[in-house]
C-alpha cells in the first residue's frame, strides 16, 4: 500500500514518493520532532509477512545503524506502525552511479576520486567485520556535492574472522552452502560458486566498478546471467583503451584476480 502526502508514520510526515524497488518504496518525509527532511524506506505490507524479506530489511537497518562513515548511508531511525515496517535515513540528492555510467566512462580524475571514496566506505564496513556482498553501480549513490555513498546492505553479513573483535556488533546471518547471492556481472568468483565470501569478495566487485568507471564498459558481460557468471570465472576483462596510467590498470587487475 502506497503512502499519501500528509500521511504520518510515527513522527514522520510523508511528502511524496521518491522511488521504489524490490525491497520497498522510498519517500521524502519530514521529521516533525527535529524539523528536518529525511528519507523513509517502507517495506511493502505483503512482504512484512515474508520472513526472508523482513529479515533482510531488519538486517539492513541493523548493519547501517552500526556504521558511521561519510561514504555510507546514515541511518536515523527504524520502526513499525500498524504492520508497516520502515527505515529512516538521511535524504540524498543526486543520482546513482548506474545512472551516471549510462553516459559513458567518467573522466579519469573523477573516477579515481569516487573510487577512493567507495574504497574508504568499504574499508569502514570491513573494519567492523561487515561484508556487503552486493557492491554494484546501482548501490553507489553520487550526491550533488560530489560524495559517493554506499547503499543497500540487505545482503550483508558479518565475517567471522574480522567480526570477532570488540567492534563486532552485527549478528551473522547464516547462508546455506551453494546459495548464490549477489548481482551477475559484479559477483566475485567465490560468490558465483556459492562459496563463503569475505571482504576480498567486495574488493573484486569494487574492481569491476572501477573498471567500468574508467573503461565505460562492464568488466564482465554476456547475453545471459549464466554467460556473465561464466565470464567471471574464466575470462579477463578487455584491456582498457585510452590514456590510463599503468599503475591504475594494475590496481584494477589486482582487484579482479580470480583467486581471493
């Protein structure tokens, strides 16, 4: 059920729909307590009774709530009202990296600037023992003031090795062996094979994004998801054309090594 302008969710007054996706609808709203504009992600009512979708929604809130970094989406609140579950975050103005890449490759300097920001955001998550597992251009948001923000931690998990310290705040969610999680074209080889994924898996996905920003082409692409995943396992991306410094191409190739 969609929310109407003026409707309330707890202390939040709905202004209007921003967008919708597989995990819910996002609205612009006003926090009446602090008088600030926020974004509210609402899980559709029919999904609230589906245990897996509700678990992923709650996990995203828990993961992002435990992280604080300029290159990660900031979470303000989480709640439920009359069976409607919602997540309150900072409101981002701009476009996704996917939208930007539809125009072609980024200028090299801009690609490196954004690449550093994405890497810092991932590093902050990895330091908390959190592995994103679905890094792709659709989950990177570019704000109007030039910042990159990593979104959608719905598939995230805590790495046992990295999350064993005092900063381990997220409860690990079990994944059945052989289950493939991620997005074709950006999954690591271990994800394609349904094997456990740690921080190095995110680095592979990051390498695929970095390649695409610089080359203007996807690192791995086939006519079907199966062919794309086969390319991830067995092929290397084409050489990057243009005036790309060898050091940058070495970094990209290092990220895209087949072995973790």
